């Protein structure tokens, strides 16, 4: 059954076609919009929030554990309540988002660079280099992320940089495997052959010719891994092994509220959790649809 | 088959060796071994005596041999906090963790398989869309936060289920189990469901994808053309093909479930290995950490091996190729 | 002469997001008891969808829009699903194109045969197994008892197709729809299977619809031939008459493309262009863009006309017998 559609008359650049296909899913567009709003909120947190939750001059312990909607002494309403120190939860959440997003996106970016480079090298060099790198990938992937991260942090101690390092070590293998897979396919194409004939330097072939053509699956994996990294960071922080108390991420905010939950002060833990949830779900919705759009196997 | 098995065994052995080197470098290379192996309360004289006694002045490879020799005899050091052999400490907590992990796996298949089957058979129905949206949530929700919400709802708000501990246990095969008493089951319910959540989503997605793929296969259409009842087509022809990937992945996930129980055990104060390891990390009880890591590695290798064998039994194509090899 | 099957004005359309695909658009033909109809066309001409429409296995987004499928007098398009299921594999059987894909890889041959017996007959498992064994023997599988407990991947492609045929024959159906069952096989195996099916159909009085794109297969096997193009039957008649003097230019083109019919060294004739997309097909003769006899009159739908006794074609400018 042939179901080929006539191409639309206007000029189609790959980017425009991609955008059009992405826009087909309203849920994914919604996810993207929500995520952009969240990211902007985190970026401009100091200008949006009614208080700086970590400036001791601005918080009042007398406002501690106020339920959502109460007006505080500082002259504004605590729409999401306050924590035990009297911090406005809305402000704390936006500041926490900055840490969560920074750690998540930062680790995903570094892991993508490390993993993609190793994947490219493996695919391009082949032979022993390839099998050595891929063995390492297999070994890495056969152990659950949480466990590896836990152990690294147990030995290195808390800290934002240590968390990022742990996440990079946990994540690089996904990128390496993905990039190697598509690079192996691309390597046999004529344009690489042509680049060889022109005697271009290896690094130029790798990063200028091979890498751009491996980008679609890499983007999909990266999107999903950002969400994973944010969730993992939150989990590690909840367990007390992630970011330090001076730079609390959403996970740490949730952990701090945990002890008050049993006494009915649910909001201290609940709202940071909702913020974390919305962030991760919105990224996953985008990633889920990106995979459908960018995966040539699923093309109709 | 034997050749295949031997090769797999050899690979498994390789992984254990590689991991023991990694753990060794992690403990002895990155961290200061003196801190790890000698109680922080010891004074300077004691420390130096211990360093010589433990052979820490020897070259690294010699220390590694010594580490492996001890490990092979089941000696992975003594816990500072409990003053007990670390290995024994972990083995005591293992049944609680295994019970939780297996309960979660059973829940995952019992809930995920029917939902995935339904979503695969009726991909466009509103219920299926709800199931798939739920599975994205299941993937996205951080386990620990769901655990907190479960406690808030069922323990604090409704008061239906206890929020922590194992509850009453009964002995079976010389080990204490929660699932044998009503009280224990009530304690097990929330943590098991919490731990299962991610796997439920996974099983739903795998099953749905498998069903949708199988439904397009000629053999399913042929089965329908034979006039079989829809029930037989679904539960014999489709399901049997789907079970292979689902069982494989579920089995492979058992290790991940055990590892992830660290989080659930912390949230629900479940006295298993996961809770022990978090407590040990917070107390800097490094011998326990090392022992835990080695046991988990071993467990993983064994699970992967068992899944491979199970896979061979389930899929006749693999079985025959194995025989031919 | 009693008719096993009569299809009248069948339309099966697929409602895709991109538009309506009229895969089968006003198709009519009939098959008498014990006769073989060759349903010929290129891929995408709607011949397989016609087969699936008859056996009631058109999956969404496709559905039968209108028309009648009279099977021994009963209209299958109006039959409840459960009654239709009882006919499938029992009175109407189907053989698929790719024998490597039709048998379930994880079920043993006996399971897949016995379940077919038990779906339509109240017999014991032993009896069902005996019938399965007999059917395997009938299609020429050596030592059928042993082969019963094998898995599909232990059979070659030809052997698998024989198993599929054995399954189709289990209940001695009145009609077998064979959807290109030999295209995926080696030529020698093809010949064997063809002869086997022909013999079995003749013995059991089974009618046969043989779907194929290969005219040489039809030439030796079928009694009648229906040529399909873009969802329509464009020519219909006795097989020797159609092959010797086709009326429709498309049929003539198909015959001209068969290498063996051309003299050695002569240029192989070919039909220019490609099969049109069935999506939003404009009205008129779908073949006109590839036809050297086309005229402005072809922009109106040509009706099916009886141009000679027992010879029908859907063409305004049919070939005269001398031209072919």
C-alpha cells in the first residue's frame, strides 16, 4: 500500500520540517512551553521572587511553618507557605530550581561531550580501541546509575562539583553507545569517503563531518538524560549525599520538609516535589516526542 | 549449550575481577585507606602499627593480591559502627531487601503486563492513552517523592497503612519474612508499590510496544485467519512472543531494583541492605561500603547469568543456535 | 454451476490521516466451485486487500465501505464477527506470502495445527493431532509424526509454506485465498507447491483465489483471471483468452513485460511510469497517464463492459484481438 504524500509546495529546510513535525503533538509543545517557563523562572529567580531565601536578613523565624496563603511580616503573601526557618517556599523553590537545572543540564552537557567523543573515536578507530571502549560502556551500563553515583559520592563527599562528576560518570556511556551506533552507519557513507580522499585531518572528519550527522539520536538521548540527571540529583540530595545544605536543590528541599510532613506541614515537602515533577515531566514529554520525530525508523 | 554457558561464566568472572580492581582503586587509591580500615579513634602509634600490620607500606599490586585473598575467604573487613564482620552484617539484612525487591517485581508484572496488553490491543482508546500518560508519570516521578506522598496519603491522612518498618515477621527456611503475616504484608505494601512504580511503567511500555509489533506480524494475522478466538490469539500467540523481552528486561531489572531499594528503604525505614549502606555512608563506615559493593557486583553478575539462561529456555530459536554452537 | 463466492461492488477504503486511500474500489468477480481464479496486479493494486476483505481481516484504519461478499449465498460483510470467525480457517482459509513470517516462531508446529482443528471441531486432542499429522503427510512433508513436535525455524521456507498449506487444508475449506504464496520461494519449490495445491484443490473441490503479480504462475494454474489496477478490476475472463488477446492496454503491458514471452535479443517491452498513489486518486481511468491509447474521453470513469462473450474490460479504447 503506497501512502506517499505529495510534498507541500513551499521550500522545506530540514529545520522547518523538523519544527513542523514537532508541532504536530500538542502535548510535546505544551511540555516545551512549560519547560521554557520553568527555565526562565529559575534564571530570573532573584528578580521574580519576593525574597532571597538565603539572605538571613530577609527571613524571619517567626514566619516559620506558615501554611500556604498566609501573609507574612515582610508584607507579602506566602502563596506556597514557609519552611521551618520562615523561608518563603515559592522563593526557595525557584532558587532550588536553579541548582537542579544547573546540575542536570551541566552534567548532561559534559557527559554528552565526553561520551560523544569516545563514541566517535570507537566507531572511527574500530578494532581494539572500539572493543575496549565498548567493554567499558557495557560494564558501566550493567550497573544501576543510582548505585554508581552513590558510591562515587560516598568516596568523594558532598558538593555540587562532586555531584556533577558522579552524574557524568554515570551518564557518559549512554551517549557513547548512541553516537557509536549512528557513527558506524554514517562512516560507510560516501561523504566520509570523500573527506578521506581530500586527506582532511582526522579530527576534522570526526567532529565536522561525522558528528553533525549523528546529532539527531544524540539530541534525543541528551533530552532524556537531562531529566534523568535532575531526578538522580534530587534523589542523591534527598539521601543526604548530593548538594550541600548551603546550596539546596529541589531534592534537598524535599528532604528538609520530610520530617515535618508527619506532623501535617505537608507543603514544605509537597510543593518542591511538584516543581521537580513538572520539570521532569515536561522534559520527558519533549524528549518522548523528539524521539518519534527524529527516529527515521518510525517515519511513516 | 555448554560452550555457551562456559563462555558466559568466563565473562562473568571477568566482570567480577574488573569490579574488584575498581573497588580496590576506589578504596585504596582515591580514599585514604588508613581512614577506611582503621577506626578514626585510634592514636598515632596505633595507626602506624596498623599500617605496617595491614601491609599498607607495600606496593599497590601486592596489596591488591592481599585484598583479593581476604575477600575470597569471606573477609571484607569489620564494621566500625557495629564491630561485626561487614559481610555478616550485610547478609543479615539481605532477606529484607530481597523480599522487598521480589514483591516489587511481582507487582510490576502483575500490574504492568495487563495494562500494557490492553494499551497495545486498543492503542487509540482513551483508557490506553491514560495508561500511557500514567507510564510517563511513572518514569518521571522521583521514587523518593512518590514514597513521601504515599506516606502522606495512606499513613498520615487516611491512616490505613503503617509508614515504616517491616512489621511482624514469621520464620520460613530459617529467615524472618514479612509477607507471611497480615501485619507484615501491610508494612510491605507501600514500599513494594513505591519500588515497583518505575518497573510498572517499564513493563507497560515494553508490553505495549511488543503487542503492537506482534499484532502487525503475519503470524498473528495467520492465527486470526485460522479462525482462532481473539482470546487465544492474544494470550497464546501474542503473549508468548512478548514474554521473552518482558521476562528478560524484568529479570535484568532485578539488580536495579535491589540497588534502587536504597531509596525506598530510606523513605520507609525498611531495615534492609539499602538502609544499612546509607547509614554506613553517613557514619563513614567504609568496610561496610566496600563489602556492600562487592556483594552487589556478585549479585549482578549472577542475575545477568540467570537471565541469559532463562532467555535461552524461553526462546526456542536461541536454544537451538546454542546447541549448534 | 454453483458459485462458491460472489463479490459485488466491493469497496475497501483506508482512512489515514493524510486522506482516504481507496485500496479496493468497486470490485466484482465470482468463483465457481472447484475453480481457480487468478487475481493479478502490481503491488499496491489492491489485490491483497481484496483477499483480506473476503476473509474479514481488514484492520483499521481500513474498512469495507460498501458492496457484498456472497459466500455460498451468505453476505459476509453483514455477518457478526463470531460467525465470521467460525468460517475463517474452517470454510475459508488463507495462505500468506512469506512462509518465514506466517508461523509463530515460539510455538511448536503441533500446537499451531491442533489449535486450528480444535477451533472448529469438537474432537479430542489425540484426534486433532492425528488430523494434523495426516494433513502434513498430504502436503508431502516426510515423517510428519516427528516433524509435528518441531519449531518453525527448523523448517526451510518451502517446508514452512507446506505446513501453512496443510493448516489451510485441515478443515477441507470451500475456498482458499492464496496471497502470493510462492513469490518468496525458489523457482523449483514454487513449481512443486503449485502442482501440489492444484492437485489438492481438484481432489477436494475447493475453490481457489490465487493472488499474484506473476502472470506465468497464473497461466498454468488458473481457470479465470481478473487483472487489478489501482483498486479496480480492469479486465476479467478465461485465462487463455485473456493471455492470448488482452483487451485492456494494461493487461497487454503486463503480458509484454514477461521476459519469457519475448524473443531472445528483442527489447523487453515495459509499461512507462509508475503506479499512481491511491491517495486522493482523481476520477477517470487510473491508467491513462501511462497509456498510449489515452484520449480526453478517459477522464471519465470507464465502465466495465462485456466486449466479447465472457470477456469484460474497463476501457474506452480496448485493443482489438489482432493488435495484441
